[in-house]
C-alpha cells in the first residue's frame, strides 16, 4: 500500500500564491482554493507625506535598502505566506512542502520560513509557474524532485 504523505506544493510569485496538495507520492495534485493568497493593501507601504531631499554637493550616502514600494509589497506578501505555512505546519496540515517561485521570490520566501517549515522542504523549483495547470506543475514537480 502507498504511504500517505501529504505534500503541499506552494506556487508563488511576489503577488499571489496557490497551494496544491499531493496526498500520496507522485499522486494527482488537488488545488486548495481556500489557501490561495494575493497581495493586499496592507502589504503596500504607507504613503510618505514628505519628500526626500538629496544634496547635490558633498559625499553621497545611499540607504542600504532603498526598495521600491512594489518590492516592499512583495516582501510583506511573502512574509505573510511564510507565516501561513508556519501555522499550517504547526497544525500538521502537511508533512512535506515543495516551493515553486521565481528565483528572487523563492529566496525571499525561503528567508522568511521558520526553521520548522524549512525542515519540511522537500524540493524547490526556481521558476514562475503561478499560472500553470496542475498537470503541467506535476511534470515540473517530478523534475524538481529528481534534482533535489
């Protein structure tokens, strides 16, 4: 008999996430529509009331993290996604997880994951596949697992 191991496949980019579940190894993928996420207004940074003044003379200093509002919104969204995965891991909603996201988003997501969720990561795929069908994701999932 096939071992029952629930694997969540998290397919995300900087603005939305889909979660699919594989209930047995190499089994069909089922989309968990209630777990889907998208960027919200709270992910966007608050508007700044004052303008920044830049001096034209003297030694220039630049802030180390001058992220655009869009980048800040992506960071906040991916942190929310990581928090949701942590909550689901504590509730034992899945046994393993596979991360699928473009390289930058994948790095940010991995950096935001708790140690508990990180320990459950089976494989990752550094590509933008958020719009892919479950069937196509399954093909890519096999390739990602082969490389893990």
